C-alpha cells in the first residue's frame, strides 16, 4: 500500500506537471481585486464550487476562471478557502486549522481562538462530540482535501448552541451538487521520518428529484513523540525541595483511520425536501512508549530510576444517522426545518504498563509494577431540533427554534495488577471503576433581525435547561445537577458607505465539561503518573463584547473583552503515597480560576498585484487568571500575540506558488501552564493539469524543523519543565483529479441538528 501510493503519486506528479500545457479553448488568470464569495449560512448552504480553487463563468466556448482568495474577511466571520492554498495539499484538517487566522493548537490538541480557550469545532454545522484529544485525533485522520471552507466565528448567533467559550469553528466539507455524476479523488504521499498517506474520494449524483452524495477517506499515519522533562518537588511552599526527577519518553504510534459520509436527498416538490444521511469513522490506533525517569534526593544525588514500557490500543467505531426535512414557506426565504440525529461511539481500549524500579547500582529496588487494563466505553446521543424562519419584509426577519438532546455514557475501567508473591494476576479494585453518566438538555431560542437604512440590528435570546446524573456503580457514589440559564446575543452594524462597516456585538456563552473529564476513573500512564476525571466539575460561563471595523472586505479590525468564570483547566497534582519516597503526579481538570481576556486583532487580505494575493493576521491579547490550584493561589497576567501570513502568486498556465507560516508567542495556555513561543513556515507550489480536471501539488512543511512545544509550571509543591518534538518536517506530494460534469445547479445542503454534545465525547487518543 505504501509503495503503491508513493509510486502512483510520483508518476502522476512527474508526467502531468511536466507533460501538460495550458488548457486549449480557455482563458485562465486572476481576477483583479479580491473575489468575495457571498456569505453562506454555516448550517444551510455549504455547497462547494465545481472546481476546488476556482469560480467558473462559461461564455460560449470560452471559460473564464477566477481563483477564490485563500482567506476572506467578513464582518461576522473569517472564511478560509482550503483548496485555494497549495501548501494545504496533503495536510490533515488539524494542520490546516492550525495555520488559520487567530487559531492556536497546543501539543495536546486543545484549540483556542484569539488567545481564548473553549472553542467549539463543528463539521457541516454539526458538533464533533469529541474531547480535545480525540478531536485532534479525528482531524488528524481527516484529509484537508475533504474540506471546502473553514468558517471562524468568535460571536455566533442565538440559533447556535450556547456552548463554546471563545466561539465556533465550522469545517465545511465538499458537497458538489451539480446535475449528473461528478466528484474528485485525492492521493497524497508524505515523506518524513515515518511514512504517511491521507487519501480521499467524494462523489455526487443528481437526477430528477434525487440527489445521492458520499465521501470516503483513508489515512495511514505513522509517527513518533519525543518528550523530555524535569521536576522539582516538595510537600508545600514552606518545606525545601526533597525530590528531583528527569524524565525522557520516546513513543511510536500507528493510526489507520477511515471516515465516510453518505446520504440521499429527495426533492418532493419545489418547496419540500427530505433527506437522510449516515457518517462514521473506524479508527485503529496503537501507541507504544518507553519512559525512563531518574530520581534524585534533596542533595541532587542519583538514587533510583523507573523504566516503564507501555502499550495503549484505542480502536473506536463511530456512526451517526440523520434525518432532515425542509419546507420553503414563500419566495422570500422563509422556511421551516427539522433534524433528528442518533450518534454512538464505541471504544474498546486496552492498556499495558510494565514498570521496573532500580537503585543507583542498577539493582531492582522493588517488585515490578505490572498493570493491565480493559477500558471499554460507549456513548449514545439522541438529538432533535426544529428551526423556523419568517421573512416579514425586506427589512425584518424573525427566527425561532427548539432543541432537545439526551446523552448516555458508559465507561468501565477494569484493571488487573500482577501479584509478584502469588505469581498471578489479581483485580486492582483500588483504581477500577464503572461510571454511568446521563444528560438531558432542552433549549429554545428567538432571534430578531431589523434593518433601518444603514443600520442593522440583531437581537437574540436562548434558554437552555440542563439535567445531569452520574453514578459510580462500583463505589456507590452518585450525583445529580439541574440548572437553567439564559444566553442573550446582540449585534449592531452600521454601514457608512460601500467601503466602511462598523459593528458591535455582545454574547453570553457556556462551556460544559467534556464527558471524559467528568469520568472519575484513572488512566494509568506509569507507576508514578496517571490521569483522572473530576465528577465535581461545574460549567464555565463567559460574557464577550466585541467591536469591529471592516474596510472593503479586505481589512478587518476587532477588539474584544471577555470575562470567564469557573474556567475549566488542566491541573497537575503531586503527592507522596504512604511508604514511598517518590512523588506520584496526576493530571485532572478543575474549575481553577476566573479569566479576563482583552484583545486586538487585525487581518488583511488583498490582491496587491496581478496574480499576487497576500493575507496577514495579527492578534495581541492579555490574559489574566485568578484562582487556586493544588493549594497555590494563582494571579497571573500575561500579554502575548500570535500572527500568521499567506502569500500566493499565480504565474499563469496553471502554475502557482505559496509561502505561508504562523507564530504563537510565549503565552499561558491555561492558568498554570506557560508555553514557549513556537511557529513554522511552509513553501509549496501547484500546477493545473489534464485540461483543468487535475492538479498536482508539492509542499515542504516546516523545512527547518522549527516546530516544537515547551512548557513550564510553577506551583507551591513544585516546578516542572517539559519539551516535545514530533514528525513535523515533511515533503508532501498530492494529486487531485476531478471527474464528471462541472456545471449545473447547486441546491441547498441540509445539515443535522446535534450541536454541542458531540464535542464533549472523551477518550484517550494520541497526538
């Protein structure tokens, strides 16, 4: 499979890139000025253009092709046109997201926007229902070739779920709905320390009243993680440091993920559409690591070391089913829609951790700590929503809707410990657990839009009722929670003329704990390190005010102030077990602090010269955290920034080149974790071939191997420093072939109704 993919891609690249001339009978070039595609609803209309990077107008036998800009700045969102960038060829969805304006991704896959954590990621207007780690895993297995656009909204309206502290990122997949049969195939070969190949195919067939669509992606992803760290630990702030440690871990992972989506739309008449869709993933992943931890006493004398060999397997199956209905009520845009969803995740996780403790003379100083674990997990999600939109006049629009969802998670942790005396495996009841969690959310909203000359006003209110129940069946511990919250939104825009638009907006949002972070069972990493959920977590709430200015759609300036209470953040807790001179450290989540965020961002997108497009983004912000973590009072304030750029040049005859990059300055990614600055750049090129039906792309990602992740924590009980690198320097070759008809009507695509729930599914994926 590897050799075949490499061979096919190289052959296609060589023969097509250098064996094809310009397209006969067509005129191809850049359109002067910016091409601003009309904004489409992230829930309603996510139709892709016939060609992945172009907008076509046919005049007789002459086809004029204008490229979509890589980035479009709008008053209410930023739109990234994925295929407009050659350096996106062969990348994963996560890597494209990482280089998008204002978006930051840390080493654990946590996504933040404009320096604020808690962003929600949607796919085609539907949530992913995944924890940050598993979401990173999922996006890593999704080829960028499956994406059409990325919509970045820092202040979504009331019709969206209130979840998401810093806003919503909607990944819009390709959905070509031209008449007849059409689609595309993407093949990629990635040359790095370990081979990788993300590939995909998508198709669409429309005839009469029926439309059938589908896509399939397969990713073979091998890689490594090389991490090192050191710690200085003590009992509390009033005692001296009595233990030091130096750790190094090298891990290998193999991930073979498949994802698919298929559906049928039936157009009963000009006003009524019925649709069904199914989507899913089948992911088989394993991660093996060797970790060595050296321990030193209070005088820095080497006294012990622990050698840990671990193997984690996390095979997961996910299926989602959707039925939808759309009824157009008039010719003005009024409509009624309904969606019903059922989604499940089934994981059969296993873990093996063999630990051997030696003294300074390399003699075993304790019996081996051998642990096996079975970690099955099942999550079932049921959701229904209905939305009503009434266009009262060309100046007034009313929207209203309801939604209900039910979620049930069943997580079992069955651990066995090897008894060195009895020479047998015995159940480890101390860390085994069985946790069942149920959640019901009922919501309703109303939204009013009004235009008064140059002024546009939008007011919305959303009410959400939450009912939860958790049961630890093994330990006979349970809890129940019930609360109702209101989430107002307000938008005011003033358009002085065609070139200048001013705006101000306000929104209140909620971030509920992920299902995995509520799960109290332990995920053992080695003898002295584990992860554990926290069933006592409370939701965090944020209030956000944003001012914005847009000039000719090219320049966008925004300033924001956000106040978040009970912020959910990772916490590192250290303690000494009875009879042990070494510290045990575990990671968990806590409502550790309040956060205040003040930021100013500037984005600019412009065609400077014929064929040359430039996109730059800069964001400066200050985060202040106040709270308590593991007996440490936190009151930190830090000013930081992040920036990205994309410069693209079209040479003509289908040739194009691009230089892009990003940099995130030193910043607090949580109230206790300070990350060093990190960034990278990529350079690539592309060529249109096969009479416009194909394209070849070559991309050098991080050629100087600049990207890494380093972090620091300073608490009363100790200091920790860590550094990690991974397989980031790559040469990527991609071939795209588009087949079928490339002209025809493109009706509206319906999306499902499940919103916040899917983004909170948890698991134990690897980066």
